[in-house]
C-alpha cells in the first residue's frame, strides 16, 4: 500500500476503536476499566492518519522533489526488465477487500461468547483468597464465581441456610443437563473462560442455550466434574427461576478484582 492508502486504513481502524469505546460495544472485547485507553488509542490512530495525509499533500521544496525524482529513476533502472517495458505494476484493486472486516467491525456488533464456548472449555474456577462474611438479604445476590468458589472451596459453610439469587446464561451439555454460566474475564474476550454451576430442583421444562436466567435457590452438596478438564462444578438447588435480559456487561470481572 502507498501512504495514502495506509492512512485510510489507519483512519478506519481508529474510527472503529472510537465507536466501540464510546458505546457499550467495547464490553464485547475488553474489560470495563480499559475504556479510557481505547478512546485514547482511537484518537491517536486517527490523528496519525490525518498527519500522514497532510505530510503527503503538503507543498514540497524543489530540491526535495528533485531528490525524490532521482531516487525514483534509480529504482526504475534497477527494476527494468521485471515487468513489460520496465513499468511498475500497481497493486490489484482486489486488495482493498482487506478493508471489509473494518466495516464489519463498525457496522455489526458481534455477540459475546456464549454456551458453545462454555461447553467446549473447562471451568476456570479458582480458589478465592478468602471468604468474607456475606451481607444480610433474602435472597442474597451472588455472582456465579462467588457461589461456585464458596460451594467448592469453603464446602458451602457460608452458604448454609441462605437463599441466593444468581444470574447467568444457560448452557446444555451433550446429555441436555443445564448449567448456569458466566464467562470470567482477566483482560479481554480472548482470555475469557467459563465458570459453571449445575442446576437441579425446579428447573424450567424447556431451556434454550444462551438464554439469560435468574435463579433463586439454596446450596446443595451435589457436584460433578467438568468433562473438559475435570474441574469441580457445584450445583444449586433451584426453587424459582425466570428469564431476564442480557446484562449490559456480559462478562464477569469480579473473580480478579
């Protein structure tokens, strides 16, 4: 690509980054705390593109033009015989199709990682640093990672005799067994991994994968091994459930603070 074409692509990339960072679209790619860096990166990329075009179109001194002409002549002599009559060949126009993914990024919002990724990746449950006392409330709102960590590594001691309310998306294994899942995020969607809770008790008769569900239930000692990786998956005894809209941020960042 020549410099003007490079500037166009750079400007489009910067625009795509700015658009994502100025809306909730960026949450499909990176954690919420990286928004200022995304916006700054988009501004820098677009400024670099504008500066490149300005540099190419600015008036040039005669001696600079003469120097470039001599360089072009030297390159023409070296390249003589490579093409018919020694003429330089332009890049094929089909190469501009490389810009299409940028327009797709600008115009189309990709879905967050869901049940397919969750059931083909082992649970990423990690031992928490500790188990702080749970606040009052009935039912008690908990995230998937907090419940799973307390159920597996604290053996449910802090969950005994407490009703909890948890929200996640539905995933079904090869036998149709339902799981409540949240994708845990360290930095960006590329490193997202699932944390899973098995569901038992009063489960809806029909569950669709990737449906967001809010469940209320109690701790049960039942657990199973994840068929992918063998990690522990705790269960929740469901007493009530209802479908809910997908949250603004589909990923869970709570497990790493």
